[in-house]
C-alpha cells in the first residue's frame, strides 16, 4: 500500500492539473471574441428613440416565474445618453428605471440608475455587448443585491437579444431573457 501512495498522489496531482486546464478552457467567451462579426452594435445608435422589449425571468430550475414588456425611450447627446424603461409585468405590477449612460474614450460604457449599486460597466465588440452590474432588488420588505451579467447580441438593425444571468454570492439564481425591437 505504501508503494501506491506516491503513484496515487502523482495521479491525483495530474488529474487536478488536467481539471484545472479543462475548467479554464471552459471559462466562457470574451467580448473581444466577436470583434470581426457583423453587424456592429453601437449603443448610441441602437438605443436611440423608441424601443420595446419582451422578456421573462426563469429561476435556476428553468421555471418561468415572470413575463414582462418594457417600453423604452432613449436619446443621446454626444457620448452621454438617457434610457427610460417602463416595465409592465404579467401580474400587473409596474416598474420604472432610468439609466444615464456614458461612452468612455476606450469605447466602453458606464451606466447608473437609482437601483443600481455603484456603476454598471459594459464592453462592446462586433454585434455583442457585455453589461455587468449589481441591482438592489426589493423582495418582500427587504432589498437584496443581485449581480447581473448581461450578454446582448445585435441580430439586425431592428432586433437585439439579451440574456442576463442573475447571481448572489456566486450562486446562480436564474436568467432574464429579453428580445428588443426597434421600429
């Protein structure tokens, strides 16, 4: 048995190294992976004027928990923009969020809203934008800080799809799926 210990230890070490390599290879795509793809997403162009989005929230088990529609009005002045979102949920609840957006010199974006903790940060490449932020969500009589990791993909000049993963303390809570339409 003592002779097997060094071999077993070496095998476990090799397995751990292989597992680490495989996991790092599965870390997911990066925004810059889409640089050469078209059409190009320019937030200042797409999120300008009136838009509508239809979406749903699914919990971590895939159960659809809420459906909603968002009416949006957006306008830009240079590199500064305002995006007004009016949500109507399938249960009749209404919600409003107003984003102030700023395009940075390096092409990234910063966003603020009343229920966003700190600032949202976004990077775009080709047709893709990754938008990350923490939202203070009211649940019952409390507020919970939930991390959002949005991936937006411009399909054509009228359609943008968005998948947002929600998590708390690194635990996936669910996803928000949205389809934006610009007339």
